[in-house]
């Protein structure tokens, strides 16, 4: 080192060095310049030293003041301003002072950089901390959101699983994204197995697949759904077709169509129930229609029978007075035959309309069937051949002939409807005996002797499912409006009412045979009649009160009875009958009364006058009755009835039968 | 009391100094301060000196730990009267004011008590609070420190004054240097080129 001045003192240099050394240890940047300046003030020749910011500096330093810039490169840290009291003493130290000021600049810059670095480091740490906190928050929020989403997902899945509806999400290609438990149960798949499968292949019947897929593809392509609500069918795990009411929406994510969302409610049962209800309503309408027809037929038959009774009665009375060789006799015979045929027609009409009073009697089934053939032929039409094969030596049965009509009419109508266009219906009768061995091998058969009445056709036949139901009320295989579903039910009921049973044999395409088994009648009461022997017309001397609101019938009935020797009192209505009854207390043996009369019906009249005539019998007559004397068409026990019109013979026989019968009132 | 001018082991340096040396430490880190404080105290107690500490820099527990490492017991040293502990506030600002005369009297008593107790020497370390300027009498700090130099000539108590360079302004620190004959630089004790004898020192108020 070269000393510029001999006055250079070592202790001063030591101070300058110490300042430099100590300054480096001072942590506070703002204290650094003060420390240095305070030290410089002790340098010989310097009266005072201070640090000034650059902006505070005067443009030109005054005399005795030296400005030492605190500068390093482009960085300025103001100036150290020295007030020089003794320039000569100061001069030797000037370079050291200048050096110290440079060192000050170095330290300030280093402090500044350190401060900057510290600030930067602090900022960096702050940012890291903040970001860490944000990340922690984000992670926490994400985990919370994930937990919530998971909970929501599980809840949604639970809803999906308990939903009664089938919930379905498809991607744009029709593959299953989500199918809920209900859907999986219906289709017999697990959710995992269903996922990714083509919905249309999995669930839609082949014959409908293309059409349903086309609807889906149109909705996806158009990004709108013209089929938001519609019904379509799927095939369930058992292969059964199930109809679902669908609600469909196009599924969008960020505005882009990604598939569809659908919910479907199984309406198969509801549809079936609605169909059943409609069918039942139709059947009810048919039944009501039949009921109306029956009432109409009954009403017509009543008046018609009354008129027939007059015609028949007068013609019969007239023919009795006429010489068989006279031309008039032949005319009267024609009138009688026509009237009888008309009477048959009326009876059959009532039978068909189920308005006939059931009055079981012993009869020959061959005769009963033979008497119906004409009507049956009209019923089945000309295209179908009707074969009648009566069995030989047929046993008698006991039942109302009208019920035979009903059975035959219904079985023939069924047979006719089973034949598409042309065919053959065969009616047969046989004697049939079933022993226990036979019945053990054949269900529904009962032991005993029976008369078999069978009706066979060569029509379409029936499968087993249909056979199992044919006797159920309202079951029908016929087209709407063609059948009531009551016919075979009625046959079944009638046959059972008469202690018989029905057997059916049928095969699809091979025709059907209905066999009605009626128990053999083993009594003898009317065997003679069945044998066709002509009975003499019964006569009597008893007193009979005839009550009839139709004057013509009253006249003819009176004539018929008087012809047989009876004393006949007449009344045109109930009031008149009561008066006559009162006038002849105890003197009337038989009350022959119409059933349906204005003001008081025949039954009530009989009850009214009975107390005055202890032994009086009652015989009702009618062309048609409501339930006045019968319940469900069957006569009350002890009730006697004669159907109008009647002949002299039948009336006389019935009157005699009632008068001679034990008191069964 | 010893008469050897270089008998005193300061504890934190191998350099021995005469009894009654007045040393200044401008520190910038707590560890730097604590290192000097603990070593100074331990060195004094190891030498059987009367030792006093007016600092909050270390806790009693830290002090006890440091003493234990040197085979000393804090409790025992305090109980034996060899170690006096007091907070700077209680010592420097007793009664709410800074009183140089009281401080000089206390220093005198401390020395005399040590002599009376037969201690080989006496030492004290204290930390001055930067709040001194706000206390009545605070402006007399340099005067006090300068008078301490004079007192120590007759009552040789080895004293170390610690100043926190982070809390004092630069001018004050330079002023402090001017009243301490020796100073700690880089862990060593050096003669202070800025030191001014009490006679040289111009009267100057603290900023």
C-alpha cells in the first residue's frame, strides 16, 4: 500500500477498516449508512458526514462540501455528503473514504439483493404456502365433493333400484349404459352383464326390432325426440311379451347428444285388465241385449199365446161339433195344425230366450229332438248338413222339454260356428251305462244308466286351454258380437240341474263332440203317455173358478171345461174373482187363474181367496210368466201350471190331475 | 482480587484480558449473543468470580443447562452468592428511569462485595435495551458508559455490554463503539479504534 501523505495515521486507517468490517455485520440496511457516516465524521479533516437520498441533493455542492456518490454500476444509493473542515488533513484519507463508500454501495446492493431475494423467497414461500393451502383446500373440497358425489351416486342407485319403473340409459349407438334393477329383473340379466349390450338385441322382439331401433336412431340423429311418450313391448326373461309405457328424452352432455334416457312402466297387466274389462263390458252388453230380447220375446209370446189359445180353443171346440166328413172339418183341422205349429214356434222362441217355465216331466229324448229338427236346420243354415241318428230303445228321462231345446239350440249354434263354411253336424242319442271301473278311469263320469245326447261337428276343434274354459260364464272364442259366452254355461247348468253331466272331446282341426248324459228315468208315472196311447178326455163335476183378463180366452176355457162336465164360474179380473169367491164360499174346488193380470197377479189372488175354500186347488195358466210363480224359471214346489195355448185334452188332463192330486199345498 | 493484568478468562476467547476491561458486543443474531453470554458467565463461575447477569437473552433453564455441562449448578451458584441474576429492566430502569449514578453505585457495591467475599474477581454482563431513549435519563447512556470506564480503573469489574445491532440505529451503534475500549469482532476481542477516553469524548446527546 502506498501512503499518499505522511500525515496518514494508522489508527484512522484502522477505524476505516473497522467501519467496513462492522458495517458488514449490521443487519439493518437503513442503519448501515448512518453507521458509516458517523464513523467518517471521525476521519481527520471531516467535520460532518451524512447520507442523502439522490433526490434531496442540491444541483451544485457548496464550497467545503464533497459529494461521494454511493453507486455500483447502474445502481444508485444516494450520496455520502462530507463537510470538509480541513481539506489538507482530509486529503490523504480521501481515497480510503471513497473506497469505503464504494464498499457501502456494495453492501447496500448486496442487502438490496438479499432483501429482494428474501422478499422473493418470502413471496415464493407465501405463494407456495398459499398454493399448498389452495391445493389442500381443493383436495379437501374435491374429496368432499367426491364423497358427496359418491353418496349422491349411491342414493341415486338406490332410487334406481327401488324404482318400479324400468330405468334405461343408452349411448348413441343404442348400447346400455345404465339399466336399473327392475330392468335387470325383467330381462333376467345382471347390471354388469347388461352394460354395453345392444338394447334392441337384448330386449326387443325380432319382428319389432328394426322399427324401434329406427325410432331411436331418428331421435339421436335429429337431437330431438318426437316419441317422448309412447308404448312399446319388450321380451322378458321368460320370453313373454311385456308392454311398457315409455318416457324418453335425448341425453345431452355439453350440448352434444350422447344417447337417451328412458323410463318405462310395465303396463301389461293394466292393458290386460283393461282388455278384460272391455270384453266383460261387451259381454255384459250382449247379456243385456239377450235379456232385452228375452223380455221382448216373452212379451210377444204372452199376447201371441193368448191369441193362439183362443184360436186353438175355438177350433177344437168347433171341430168337436163338426161332422168329420163335412168340408168344414178339414178346414178346422188345418186351423188346428197351423195353430199348434205356431204354438211350437212360440215355445222354442221362449226356450231360446230362456223365458220358459221349467216344468220337468218324463219324456222321450228322441221325440224331443225330432220335434226340434226343423228349427235347428233353420238355425244352422243350408251349408251345413244336419244328421239325426236317434238311438234305439232309448230310456226315458225327466226334464223340461224346453231345456232339451235349450241344450240342442246352444250346442248346434256352437257346432255351426266351429264350421268355417260347409260341414256336418251330427245329433245322436244312445243308452249308456258307466260302471265304477269306467268312472275310475274317466274323470267327470259318474256311475249309472244314462241317456246320451251328443252333438258332433267336423269344424275347427279346440285346444286344451280353450277346453278348460268353455263352460265358464262369458268365456267365448267367437268374434265380438257373435257370442255371449253364456250358451255352454247354460247347457252345463241345465244338465247338472237334471243330475246329468257333460263331456267334451275335441282336437284342433278335427272337430268337437259334446256329449250330454242325462240319468235314466226309472219311474212309471207317465210311461203310458210315452207309449203314445190315447187317453180319454178326463171329465168331472167339480166347481171351477176361471179368472182371465183376456175375454176370448175366458170364453174358450169356460167352454172347454163345461164340455167336460164342470161347473164353471168366471171372473175377468181379481176383484171380480174375489167377489165371486165370496159369493160361493166353500163351494169352489179349483181356481184356474191367469198369472199376469193388472192390479193383482194370480198368485196373490190365490192367497187371497184360499181361506174361504179350504179344499180349493189352484192351477195357473200363462203364455209367459215372470217370477211370480217360479224362481229362476223353476216352479215353486206344489205349484201347478199349464202353458197357454192348450188343447181341450191337455187342459182337461191337467185339471183332473190337480183335482185328483193329494193336497200338496 | 487478582493483580495480574491478563488474569481474566472471558470464556468465549482464548485471549485473556486485564480485570476491569470494558467490552462491547454488537450482535446481529441471538445465537451470537447467547454464545458470548453463556461462555462469559460460565468462565466467571468456573474461576470463582462474583458474577452478575442483567439479560433476558437466555432463560434460567438454558443457563442451568449450560452450567451443568460445565459441572456447575445454577441453584448452588445463586445460593452461594456467586451468581446474581436480574432483568435489564429491573436494573437499568429501576423506578422507571435510567440513573447513571445509581448504576455506578451498584457497580461499585458489586465490586466491593466481591472483594469482601474474597472473590478472585468480579464480572458482569448486561444487555442495554433500545427503549432506553424513551426513559428519563436515557440520553445519558454515553455519559454512563464513559464514566464506567473511569470507575473500572478503581473498581476493576470486567464488563461486557451487549447491543442488538438489529434494533439500534447506525449512529448510536457508532457512538456506543466510541465508549468501549475493546470490542468483539468476528468472535474475537480487539481494541476499538473508535474508542475515546472520557476526556476525549465530546458530550453528545443520543439521537
